C-alpha cells in the first residue's frame, strides 16, 4: 500500500509517499481501507519529537480517520467486512501506524459507527479534539465541580481544534462562552460558532 512515511523527527513537511507491505489485522483488530484522515496538531507535534511518545521510525502518522472494514482479526464480533467506521482514540498513529495510508490496522475496541447525519469528513476530524474538550468540560474530581448551565466558560486558544470543540460543547451545555483569539478574522468565525463574547 501507499503511505505517508515519517523517517525523521523534522516535522510533517518531511513526510514522503512510499510503498510498504499491507498491514494484517491481529486478534481483536480490524483492517480498514482509509477513506478520510485528519491532520491534528498532535500529529504535527509528534512529527517534531514534541510529543510524550516517540515511535520507532519509519512511522505513519494519523490518529483520526474513517475507513471501510476490509478484514477482521480473530475474536472480533463487533465489526463486519464492508462497514464504514470511525476511529475513537487508541494507539493508532502513536504506538501503531496511523491513518495517513491507504490501509490501517485499528483495535476493534476503538472503532465506532458513523453517527447519524455526520459526514465522513466530520467523523474523521472530530474525535480527538472533541473528546479532549469533553474531558476538560466534564471530568473534574472533588472538590471541584464541572461547569453547570449558565457558568461562564473561558476558552483560551478558542480558534484551535480543542478550542472550537470547547466552544461548541460549551454552548450545547448552555454555558456562557467567552472565547479568546489573537485574530479578528478568527474571532468573527468564533462568533459564528456561537461564542457569546470574543476577546483578543
Ligand atoms: N488536538 C488534540 O487532540 C489535543 C489533545 C490533548 C491535548 N491537546 C492540547 O490542547 C492545546 C490546544 O491544542 P489544539 O490541537 O487545539 O491546538 P491548535 O489547533 O494549534 O490551536 C491552538 C490555538 O491557540 C492559539 N495560540 C497559539 N499560539 C498562541 C500564543 N502564543 N498566544 C496565545 N494564543 C496562541 C491560536 O489561536 P489564535 O491564533 O486564534 O490566537 C490557536 O488556534 C495544546 O496545549 C495541546 O497540546 C490537544
């Protein structure tokens, strides 16, 4: 298969298209034909060696994506060949080769159905940043409490991946969203996304 290969930690600009053997699914894994893959800032950090994990080289980046199930490994009962599924976190693109390739092997535990009404592009682009924002908004330990409806939510870096997800989730939770951006043009987009206030 063709894959965007990373053979140094010099950034995504140094990725190159190469041919590698097709991956095979092991037990509890599925083989996907990648339909859409998303470039996340986390991928770009990893490519510069600025991520907690440094996989052996060559590596294939890509943590987010959508693909068609081509084959399933032993013990997989939750996916069938021909299904189109999304990827929900897991080792893909970090410890294992990722979605910047024609095919990717993903743990069956990390695949999900495409939510009704979602495009393939949306399903490929949303998981990592939305799960991160969801954790920040909901997973607080005692004695702190997660923000309630009506709380003021201050989103720094609001125009980025996690930021825009936080703005959208915060509004869906009826919070008053204050979004920060250094850019007037991005500020206009943040208002369009529903931010109540945008500050530079
Ligand atoms: N992406 C993920 O899935 C993920 C997962 C876990 C943790 N994180 C962490 O979450 C944070 C945001 O990640 P991201 O992926 O959303 O990044 P991102 O898409 O690059 O967005 C970061 C935003 O921060 C703002 N920014 C950049 N440099 C700045 C500076 N010097 N001063 C003020 N604002 C600045 C920019 O907004 P303006 O240009 O509009 O000011 C930019 O849009 C990072 O710390 C990342 O490590 C990300």
